[in-house]
C-alpha cells in the first residue's frame, strides 16, 4: 500500500489515539477539542495504512482576500520516516486540497535554521521571503 493522506476527523478515534500516542504532547481530548472548531484543519499521512505524519493548521479569513487562507501551523513526519520525501509529498497534497477547496492562498512560517523543513517546503513548490530569523513559505502561484 503506497503513501496516502487523509483528513483527520474527530470521529476516527483510532487515528486520534495513534496521533496522541505518537505526539506525547497531545491528548486524545485535546485533539478532539481542536477538531471541533471548523476553522481548525488536520491531516494524517499514512504509509501501508500506518500513520507516519501529522499536518495541522487553520482556515483564516481576511477582509481583503477573495477566499480563506490556509495557515499551515505544523508538519511532522515520524523520525523513522524522515528524509525520504514524505514531508514534501504531504505538503503538496495539502496545497492541492486547499486549492480544490476554495482557499485563496496557503503559507507556513519556519526558522531559517531548520533546513529540513525549508527543503521540504521548497520541494513542495513553495517560495519564500525571509527576515533575520524566519522564512515565510507561500504556495505555488496557481493557488492564488
């Protein structure tokens, strides 16, 4: 079974439990509470049916934009599966999802001294601007 991606639902208790186990910082209750808010979005990456990654963020609206923005807050691939291209594939999937669901743009912030994340965003086709400490990656121009 190849790499696949799914929207994380509060009703998928087994996936929520797996994410809570994998990320010791989140309890099942916290994940379910997060997913109750319609502006909060979470996806899981699966390899051979097993969860290997979590991406979550927020649907943000602005008065000066023609559709919601997808702010990607966190992209995590389990350490056993890092540096294999799964992170950039995960990001590409969510950018396509955002484009197909009416988002006007998508972006993520990271630190310049996080080369692994920077590489994943760039491999996913995102471009960046930066200041002294951070980089902001924006989605491909086709989503705008």
